[in-house]
C-alpha cells in the first residue's frame, strides 16, 4: 500500500533546511542550555543586565521548582496513529493562531539589545506568534505595535498604575494600537526580593530605561509640563553609572530629567498598592475585550476569576522572579485543572487557561497542554535569542520551539494539538522517582 507524502509546512521546513543547507541556524545550536550559555557570554561585559533579566527571587528555588515540576511529568507516546499531517492551529478568544505558543511579556528588553522590544515584536510578527507587550518596555506602545505589523497578533500586559487617569490612558492607547486582549499581572505590585539586583543596586527604571510607555504617555508627561516622547530609543549598552554621573556630576538636564521620570513612573506601576478583586470592575468597565489575569497559582483564585467574569488566567509565578520558595507553576496548573469549577468553565468557553514559567522546549509545551492549558507562554528562551542575535535570534527560538512541538506531537501519536489539551491521564505519567 503506497502512502501519500506529508503536506508541506513551515515547521518541518525549518528543520529540513538546516539539514539540506548543512548549516546550523543563526544561534549556532538549538540546544537551549548552550543557547543560555551563549547569551551569558554575549552579555559578559554587562553581567548585571544579564542577571537582572534572567535572575530569580531569593535562592532561585522557585525557578528550579518550575523546571522540576515540568520534568516530573513524562510523555507516554502511542503508536500506529495517522499523524502524517499535523495541525497546530489554536483558537483563543475566537481568534485562530498558528500554534499554541505565545511570547511572554518581558520588560526592559533594551538592556540586552539595541533594538529591544522592536526586535522581538518583529520576530513574533514574522513567525506568526502572538506578542504580549510589557508595561515595562523600553519602547512605546505605538512603536511596538508598528514593529509587530498590521497582521501581527498582540496583547497588552498591564502593570496596574496607581492612578485611574494613567490606567485609562494606557488602556486607550493599547486599544488604539491593535492590542486585542489585556493581561493584568497580579504578582508584581512590588518588585520581588532579588539578591543580585539588590547587591548591585541595579534598577534600570531609576535611570529612565524601561519607562518608555510612560514617557510616551500624554497624561503622565503632562504632569511635568512635557510633551510625550515619540520614537524614543534607549541607549545600548545600558550604563547606569554614566547616566548618574551625567545627571549629578555634570549637570546634564536630560539625564537628570530621565532619572526623575523614572522615579515617578516606578511610583505609578510598582507603587506598592495591592489591588483587590473588587478593583477589577474598573478595568472591566473600561476595557472592551478579553481580560486575562497573570499570576494565578491557587485553585481558589482561579475560581474567583470565574466568579468575577474574567475571561482567562495565566497560571504563572513570574518565572520564579517574585516569590522564593513557591511551588512549580506546572504543579499549580495540575492542581487548578483538577478543580471541577475550572474544568466546567473551560469546557463551556467561559474561562481560557494559559500557562507560563519554566517552558524551554516543544515537549514542555505538550506537557502543559496535556495538563490542561490551552496556550503556553515562552519567556527566558526568546530573550536569550535577543541577547545573542537580536530579531533573528528571537525568530530562531520561536521557530525551533514550534518545530520541536510539531515533530514531537507526531512522534507521540497526535495529529491535532487540540487532541492533547486536558488529556493528562492518557498522555502523561507522573514520575515518582528521581533520574
């Protein structure tokens, strides 16, 4: 019996092009541990920037727990299933995306590469991966949207400002620039206890970097009788000592103003004000589109999100950057997805569940989907790519992760990614021993 060959697809082509051209991709490897090492090497002269981006809270135990929680689940493949042609398309909030992979919101990308968020937004647009923009970006909402492209899919992540007028201004700008969903980060009302950043007193915002959403905001800048800055780019490499010396030692007015604006913007978006469930009504009344809560770790919080009419949750612990000694995010997802109310809300479309924290490979994505997530965010790996090779580096990370997912899904005996979601008992086995 003669079989028809597989239909062409971009994910398989990515892999086959490497073999046919006999040349590794731009990062020189697809091994994520080696890529992490290359990123550190690329930033060796600015190690504080590397540590700020990739470091974790306290003893880094939560970061380790994230990886261990994912590794604790093992895939059990099935055989002789027609998986010649495979479908990764995923529908979230009525929009079909090419795959279940999303770019996680990561701030201050300008300290790793001169193009900052413009590079990662372009990469996401080129690959077709939804881009979630951070409020802590080193580029404006308008510039990131333009870089992402007219056909790009993008959501906006909100660090909830202290004042209503700034909140309303950011929501208005995000909506006007094609950001279709709002992601509210709940776990960063204050910055976490991060020893390396504390020891080095490293905080880019204090020097005017990572506040470009603020300096481009007309409401915020009006407080200082200043016009919003358009097309502002931060300097790379980021050298806080030089900025401080210019502001204080040399009387540079622009540097001094940037430091003042940084302090004021930090007081808005990391104000120390902890919001409550009742406060969500303000956002709902002023945002026309899906609202997603990022940072959910407890079953009771997932159920409260349903009760408050929230459209989606991202099970996340901020990549271990906020609370030391916390559970792995996959463990949180597994417990949340055992809750009857959550499963019922998901099955009727009332609640969408996404996963974040610890994802490195296509197999990791499969595990998260099988436990119950409908889409998965990737964070640190794409930032490794950015540090090494800018936009091309980010594109490789996105392509290799989805290509890995596409291949591994077939090898596991599945032809449609939607067949995997919530099939934990069929696809996975919990490891009760250590390798």
